C-alpha cells in the first residue's frame, strides 16, 4: 500500500507524534476493497487497534483521512446520572 503515507498524512501517533508509514499498518484481512488492518506506531510501539479502510489499488488518488471528533468525554455527572438510572430502574 504505497498510499499509506498519503492516507495518514493528517494523523500522527498521539504518544510520540511520529508520522505513520507503511510500517505502521499490518493488513489482517482483505475482502474486495475492504481492508481490516492493525494500526500502530512503528517508532514507539503504541497500538491503535484495528482500522477498516475502503482501499482500491486501482484508484489513483486516495484523499487523506480526516479526524472525526467523537462525543465529549464522560464526566462525573454522567457517572452519577447512570448510577441513579440503574439504581431506580433495574431493581
């Protein structure tokens, strides 16, 4: 996958800030254009788990991946609300 540097150019290791390269990805399974891969930093060894890529070797241009922000982090109030809900509804 020669395009890996291009795909991951906007992303870096959250531990050591090293760029991802071809050595950072290990293909676990491939089915048509779907690749299940393990992503890790080849410099510091941090494992980012598995990623799923829709990758076509015939496609000439693969745009860089973008960071998608998830929901806000769970805070103490969320934990207390969950505790109250479980206590009151799962008796």
